[in-house]
C-alpha cells in the first residue's frame, strides 16, 4: 500500500510519460504516470447508498456509451459484437461464445496459479500500468445521497480513486473492470469495503442482466491487483436457473442456499435487512476462505440481491497433473463466468463440438468432491453462526 507521499511520487509530467516508439501504444499515457496529476481530470460517477425504487438508468447508460466509444476507436483486442454466441440445448442451456485466440492476446499471468494469498508485486503487470484511454470514470459514494455524473471532474491527488476501466479482452458487451482504491495497490484479496463497492456497482446498473464477478488467486484471476469484472448479457445464466435448497438463515434475515443439480458446488446468499448486511456476510466468508487457502469465485447477480459463492480446485489439480490432456488442450479455465455457465472458447473446433455433456464434464473436473464441499460448508456455517453469537453477546 502506498502512503500519500508515495502516491505523489508516482505523479509525473504527462509529456514525460508519453514518450515511446510509434505503433507500440506508448503514446497513450499510463495511469500511474499521467492520470493522477494535480489538475488532471477524469469523469466521476457518484453512486447513492440509499435504496431507491426509481429506475437507475444513468449509470449503465453512461458506462455503455463510454465503452462503445472505445470499441469504435479499436481499443479492444477483439470485437465482441462480431463474435459468435449460441445457447446449447439441454437441461442447463449453457452459453458458448467463440473468441478465437483470446488467451493468446490477454496479458500473461505472472504469479503462481495455485495459491490464494500472494503479495502485491509492483514489478509485475498491475492496473497502475493501464493506459489512460482505457479508463471510463471514477466510481465514488455520493456526498448528498444523490446519484450524479460529472463529465470533467478534477482528481484529488491525496485520494486513491475507485476506477472503472474497460477490459481490453472482453467476454461480453460492456465488459469492464472495477478497481477499488487503485493507488493503494491491493493484492487480489477480498475485503469488506471493496466487496461492498462491487455490490453497489451491480445495484447501480439497475439491470438484472448486468452482473459482477470476482476470481480469487487460485480461482483463475490472472492479475494480482484487486479487481472485479462486470458485463451485460441479456439472457439468464445457467447457474441463476439452477435449483437450490435452503440450509440456513442468519439473524440479519440472510438466507443461505446450496446449489442443487448443477455441476459446480456452491452456496447462494440472499436477503438481508440492508444490502450491506448481505455484502458483509459474503465478504466475511470470502476472507475465511482466503485465510484457509481455498480458491473461490463469486457472481453478484440480480442487481446485488443474490450472490453466488462457488468453490473449486481446478488449478490445484492442474498443478498436480490431475487434469486430462484433452481438457487442457481446450484452454478453457473455470473462472466466475465459466462456472456460472457462460463459456468462452478459443478454438473453433471446440466451439463446434461444445455440448451440455462436454461442459458438465469440464465443470465437474473443477468442482470439489461431495465430501470436500460438505467439510467446507460446515466450516462456513460454524464461522457465520459463531460470529453472529459473538455479535449478540458483544464479545
């Protein structure tokens, strides 16, 4: 984490940071060197924590307008609008998208894939190094409880902004990154404040088809700098339609369900007296899993009212050589979107052969065994109820 003085040291002149060879994109200034300047400006979206029944069109309209403008400028590695997508027949109706060679164009992973907690490394790629034209706006809490958008807003060099930026290798339309407190250089590790920010962003979109996702290290996050992802896909995800069974109810009116008849094992959290109650319950479990080196993925669904917590072990199996060569050759990786039922294929032959059976086989390979899941589930429930008991007694 950088102090205010260290953050200011990262601020240099725009022209100095913009030098570079033609054609390598270096004429587009890097965020760490040119955006957080005294007097620098970046649009600001102020969200309201107040739950309102009024339509929340402002956020998503503005986000998609800015995202589309960058698509027209050719800032993405591929045009997701031109990529083939199909819904597969079967019980789950998995969604398949073809983006040929997507994994070859993405920024390379520069850390160990099978460890959940790893320190931030400034020498590796991180989001202070994204280019300035990849930024969309800042996302901060409103001071007066009203949602507003400011087109040309000066940046405060003493603060570490929450940034919304494009994902240059999009999986879906409007694919963006939420990077909490960017200049604090937080590793890919959930904390309560950042998770709540992602939940509020999902709610602010005001559209159940805009979802936010999170991948832990070991759960196929590819950059060790705290971030969430979100995009718009106007069809129900298979996981959202999967049957569930209620297994517990917390004192704050939060219901916990277990996924049933779905290839990945996981929990679903709903309810809460306030949105923060739901967010805090899920983030506390994420912290527990991190501390126990348990890879996981999160899908924030239904405008923040429903949160899926998915457990997996694919990277650990891969490290032990326990994943079949056939699956490895598909270059499919079980991150939050894939586990939720939207799979991006990198080879046309795999896309053409995709079926419910083949996708279920892939997801089952990533899933914990029944015995493993039951053990982790009990650990989570014990943790939540012990925490609730301590809150009541004031310990």
